[in-house]
């Protein structure tokens, strides 16, 4: 379909009026509006979570990922700056056994035990992860269960910005997944997906074969 034949959708991106086409994502609309495509970062290079945006629909303000959000007439979009460097430092190879993992976790993430259950992280997650429940599991030492809940996390870190206790939930989730893999406790959903791949029942489109 040509540009002239497609419906035009007016919106504002970073303070600039843009005429997008119906069915475009906010990323495509930004490119059409003159925002340069920066090579070497983001989904252009296989790294997800870097297209964080603030959306305003009238009086309603939310956050989202621009690559999975479609244009709407009249919405205002602001691309948020890239997340800051992580504050938590550890070497996964230094974990010799599983006995001291919980103690080490609370040394690395002491703020994780201070969750005030405000639900800000849950409301901000564009992947609909129950971030708050996963943090509670991690603080209790249930790293495998917490890591499984973070399976869809793309490290956009919107939950980190929404947390008043500065827990950095996305990095807690990454720790849980890393320590689970380090001790060879593979998340059940990962095992299931690997088996689908082995049997040829899953393709790159994301749809299981034979369904």
C-alpha cells in the first residue's frame, strides 16, 4: 500500500508533529518523522528493551516499548533516555556452591527486602510480568521460581525507574536467571522450549509446529 493510499495518523514524537501511517509502530513513526536510525544499538542489532517511551493520551500518562506499540491519533510520545549503568556488581563465577547464594544476594541487592508493595513495577512493565511477586520470591531465596517469572523480561528497566526503593527489579531478575543457569537448575519453560526446538516443533515465527 502506498503512503497516499494509507490512512494518515497525526501524533507528536519528542515534541515534533509527525504524520505516521496506520499500522506503524512508534519506532517506525519516529523514523518516518526524521528521528535517525542509530546503528549498533537496540533492536536493529538484536538488543531489546532500548525503545522505552512515555505516552500521553489526554490526561493519561503511561510507559511502553515503542517497538510493540502502534500509533494512535493525537498521542504524545517521548523517547526516554537509555538506562544508566547498573549499580550492582558481582561475578557469577565466584559462586562456588548454592549454600551462600541467598546471603550473597542480600549483600548485592540489600534493597530487595524493602519492597513496599506499591505495584509501581508491575504497572510499568510492558511485558505484563508480575515483577513485585518475583522480587518477593528472590528475597526469599527462591531464585529458580523468580527467574522463571522474569523469562519475558527484555531489560528495558522501566520497573527500575518506577521503584521508590531503587530495587532495580530487572537486574534482580537477571541475577536469578544467571544463578539458576550457573547451578544448572534450568527454568522449566526453557527446558520445554529447548525440547520443542529439538523435536522441530518450534520455528522462528514463534508458533509451535503442528498447531
